[in-house]
């Protein structure tokens, strides 16, 4: 078994009907750009009634049809926010917790130790988070229920150097189910493309057509700090 094998995002997504929400962080093969991608999926009408919209410092989710919104507390949030020359990417309102702690000179880990998994019994959806540092190195984390009853929280943190062509993929669920089984193990090693449009297309076209909702991808030049980004929304015909 090759534990250093680098997987293909197309294969990981096309063979999994429901990975849930997912974060990919990494570095382009030429070593020049950091990469962040975040996607959301949904099975319920409430979850599917969303789009990504651009904000001054990142993106937020909002209801595509406000009249159909039932419970916003786990589905409306700010998943991507800039912090200095860093970028926070998460699947929930812990984005703001991380931002607040970093703004005080504290760490992502300190902020996440004040949070736990989502309160959506019986799934107990994990909170997944990432932080890209100015150097291109990055951190990832998952907060998961310690047992089926959700009696306590387990917290996992990883730090990765910037390695050209390598990324890591962390998602909320192993696969579809009822309840939905949470992600297990370390973030998965995956290949990153030099071209933002090619990578965006690869991700979007391999997400399950019935369950995918929205996708965000950003490539940031580590030297100039300029970036390109793409936002796709199924509800807007993308």
C-alpha cells in the first residue's frame, strides 16, 4: 500500500453520491499559487435552496428562494473569509469564530476548541475547517461527535507544508446513508491542477448531479497576492 499516493478528485467525487460539504486546499504544480475550493451538497428542499454570493472578503450562502427557507441556522453562513493575507474556509459559522480568534493574535485551534459538531441529530454533521497561510502552507480540522448520542466532541487538527501539485480533501460524510456516516481518517491527498478553469470544471462535473448545489474555487498568486476565483450555482443554471 502506497500511503503517499496522490488521488484524483474526479474519481473521489464521481464514485461518491454524497460526500456532503467539502474543502480542498493545496498548491499548484508550478508552486506559484495556493488553491482553495469549497462545495456544498444537499438532500432536503431547505438545503438545496441555496446559492453562493460574493462578499467583499469572500463568499456567503443565501436562500435562492427566501419564501422556501425553513431553518437557516445551519445552512446560511459565511464559508470563506480573508484574514490579512490568509484565507479561512469552513462549512459553517465557525468561519467567524476562527476569524475573531486570529484577529486577536490567537490560533485557529484555540477558536475551534470553543466549538463542536452541528446539532442536527442523528447525523451530528462534522464541522470542517481550513486556513491557508500567506506562505501557501495550510491547516485543516474536523470536529466530530464522539459517539452516536452526540455526548461529546472529538477534535482533529492537521498542518501541511506547501508542496507543489499536492492538495488535501476533507469532507463531512463518508457516503450517503441514514444517518449519514461521518468522515473518517486524515484528509485525502489529491492532485491540484495549474489551471483554475480546468480544476473548477473537474470538480463541478464530477459532483453528483442531483445533490450538488454550489462550488467556490480560488487561486491566489503567492508573490503578488492577486487571485482568480470561480463561483458556480446549480440554482442559477451553472
